[in-house]
């Protein structure tokens, strides 16, 4: 995917500028995916900083106009196993508009460009919106952890984004 697709534009994370918006999305994601655990802002901040500093991790935000509407965190340290999506989140007021799908397409494209043979992620089974998003793109369950599951998409088999009609 190019830098720009439709209405959203990707750029690298600017931690100081973007942190508060990411924190808001992370807190909601935590409530949805880990309702039995309390959220630790310190834990989030520390792991995010380590992600920014890690050589094989890439963190992007997506903007519509000047508004940050979603973000993506990729671990690309094991391309043979697959690029791993550590976070994909969209601001709640924009859910259901196809932004999650666009960010996923972008994630798959980035992984393909970095030479990964697959894309992997872990998801809470009760998170129906996310599971449907991944399944719709062709991800399949490869491991069951009880409340959570690991999913994988082989890159050659992913369903490409339909071309826009001219
Ligand atoms: C999961 C998330 C990224 C999806 O973002 P989104 O912008 O709403 O996704 P989309 O609009 O592209 O919708 C994708 C799919 O969700 C599914 N979906 C949409 N509305 C839904 C609903 N009300 N209930 C269940 N599934 C729904 C559909 O399958 C849809 O695909 P379709 O339109 O082709 O049918 C977003 O809800 C989010 O940020 N959640 C909190 C963070 C999180 O849980 N992230 C995933 C962790 S693994």
C-alpha cells in the first residue's frame, strides 16, 4: 500500500505528540480484550518506548486530515515466522467505516515489503469485531489459548484490496 489510501494517511509514530491519543485507544482495547486485568499506564508507556527503540519494530499512526484515527505496531524481528501485529487500533468514533480493514491491508503490505512470509496476531475470541475483521481477510486460527487465539495469514494467499473503479 502506498503512503496514502483513500481517506487515511500513514506516518511514523511521534511519541511525544501522539501518546495521549494512543493511550486513550489502548485503555479501551484493554477493557475489551483483557477485562479481567487492570490496565497499567506505566506498563504501556514502557513497552511503547521499547517498541520505538527496537530495531525490528515499526509503529505507525494513521490520520484523516489532521486527526489521528488509528495506529499499528508491527514486530518484524522474525520474518520467516511472520510479521507480528502487536497492536491494531482504531478510534472508537470511527469504528465500522472500514479503517480497521485499511490498516490491516497496510500491515500486510508492509510485512510483504519486509520479506515476511506471513502475518500473525493474537486476539481475544470474544472480540467479535476484530475476529471478523481478521477472518474476512483470510486469517485462520493456528493456536488456541482458551480465551485468546493466535491467527495467521500466509502472505501469498491474502485477499488483495479490490481495485477502485476508474
Ligand atoms: C478491531 C478494530 C481495529 C476494527 O476497526 P474498524 O475500523 O471498526 O474495522 P472495520 O470498519 O474495517 O470493520 C472490519 C470488520 O469488522 C466487522 N464488524 C463491523 N461491525 C461489526 C459489529 N458491530 N460486530 C461485529 N463485527 C463487526 C465486520 O466483519 C467488518 O468487515 P465488513 O465491513 O467487511 O463486514 C477496532 O474495533 C478497534 O480498534 N478495537 C479496539 C482495539 C482492538 O481490540 N484491536 C484488536 C486487538 S487484536
